[in-house]
């Protein structure tokens, strides 16, 4: 991660103190331009025993010089959430809108990657949706992961 990206991440983490902190656990070089696929892990702050991994594309310096659009990365992302311990559900939003549990800027102002948790009580399942949030021109780019709650108490 470049110094600029680290400073932006620290700034965003300060602004979004209510969302879960992420730890970079992988970085895949995809070309000679310095573009990478970054993989981060974070625990659900209100559901003990759940860890999510989010991957996203991070443009390198050469790609930014070549294509312009200096302060923005693509919205594409993937998510996988798994039970990593005994599940204990805390005080979570049970509405159909769910609640944001992770957010990371994909541009300086306009775009961010967000993860929302939705509790499907009828099917006893936690749903995690990774999607781009934009001030205008919302994006249809999203990914979903679910965790069935077979043995946990709701």
C-alpha cells in the first residue's frame, strides 16, 4: 500500500470509527504497472465469531499517470464471510435495510466501498453485501456472502 493510500485509509478510519477496522492480509500483483488486488479481513463488530474478507482492485502509480483519474480506484469488489468461532449476535439492526459494518474510500470524496449486514430472521441467516456507494450515479457492482445460523441463538 502506498503512503498516499495509507494516509487516506487513516483519514477514513478516523471518520468512520463506527465501522469495523480491516487488516490487509494479502496483496496480489496483477501487472507490471503496479496494479494490485488487495485482500483485507475484518471481524463483524456486533456478531462475534464472524470474519469477512474483502478484495478490491488498487491502481498503481504508473496506471494513474497513464490513465489520469488520479484519486479514484475501481468500484469492483468481492466478499466472503465465514464463521470463525462461536457466533454470538449482539445488538444488531434487524430491519431490511441492515447496517453498515465496514466502509473504505475508493476516491477522495465521491466513492466508497461499503459492507452492510442484513439479518434474514425468517431463514436464520446473516447476509453481507459489499457494494459501491457513490454520491451520484449509483453503481450496480456488488457481491454477497451469507452465513447460516444453524447452531447459534438469536
